[in-house]
C-alpha cells in the first residue's frame, strides 16, 4: 500500500462519509477500551503552523491553529459520544509537546499526557506505548486535519477492536499520515527509523509494520500545512455535509482569508 501514490481526490476524500456505524456483532470483546491521543503544541510555548505563518503571518497562523484545535476537540468528543453505538469505549487525551503546557487552559477538556522528549519518532513511541499499557488499542491524530469526520475515528477504532495484531493508517495526501492506530506493541526503533515530514512517511511506516499484523488503510485526507491546503479547505465546491459546527467555523475562517493580499 503506497499512499504517496494516491492522487488527490477530485471530489473531496472526506465526502466518502458519513457512513453507517460498524457493527460489533461477533467480536467477542464488544466494549474494548481505546485511547485517542491528539498531538498538540501550546501557543506561546512552541511555534505553531510555521509554514503557514511564513505566508499569512504568525498571528493568523495561530488563529487558524486555535480554530483547528477546537474542531479537533469537537470531532473527538462526537466520536466518543457515538462510540457506544458501535460498542466502543473511547477516551481522549491531549498529547502535549511541552511539560509546562499540561497545565495550559487550552487542554482542560480531556485528560492529558506529555509527549516526552526527543524527535517525533521518540515522542510517538512514548505516547503510543504509555497509552497501550492502559487501553486495548490506541489512535494517534494531530490537530491539523480539522475536516476529519468523526466517523473516520469510529471506523479505525472498530477495526482495531475486532482482531488482534492490527494497525490502521489514515494517509495524508502529502505522503504523511493524519491518523495511526494499533493494538499491538511497537518498538521505539521502528518509530524512530521512519523519515517524518517526507513524501514517503506513511509508506515507510507501513512497511515497518507490514510483518507485524493486519493493516487497514483509510481514505486519504489533507493535512493543513500550506497556503494551498488552506485554499483546498476553503474551496467553494467542497461537500461539507455532516461536518460539525466547529469544523464549519474553520472553513469559514479560511474563506475569509482568501481575500487577504498575501494569500
């Protein structure tokens, strides 16, 4: 599965949702506990959306990030609310980049966990391993895909619930991933040898886990990292059916920015 060869959807990828909630019939473990870890940075303690900020300005980039965090919170909360209908028990955590950030007012809605020190691979390993010790499976997402449907998380979680040694990946159009999940341990060495922020990031991660269990690849989505990504989110031809209020606020903000001279 080479997700960097997946072409951007001409009608938008998330238009494949909403879908019917998966059934738990015959799973044998109908209420398996899962964790959703949302990787975030705390504005003022770490720079956020720096690639965007170089084009639209750091203040506007921080505004977008705050709205995107709000949308990610609302989507995660909706997935948790709907989880019982799919015989799932989900708990969300903010996975915070800074130890001092764990006390910040932005992160009061969910429990929180410090990502730990080191490069991204080490921090992904820390959070995944710590939460897998407490839950039957773990989903890792970021706060830069505010249009992610709540059904996306339910589909991923249901796959992990229904069998052992399973992994799920939500590829990003740019070659990275916007969601990763698993219900089996992974070594830190596997996480750290993946080249992050590259066009083959998702491919390399999937190749690393290919022999360890079954892999489900979800529909590709767009991470919002660049001005072109913002334009995609603001697109007038987007099908925004089923998106939640906070998600629609992000889209409206992007549309209001479209007349900005630097955009």
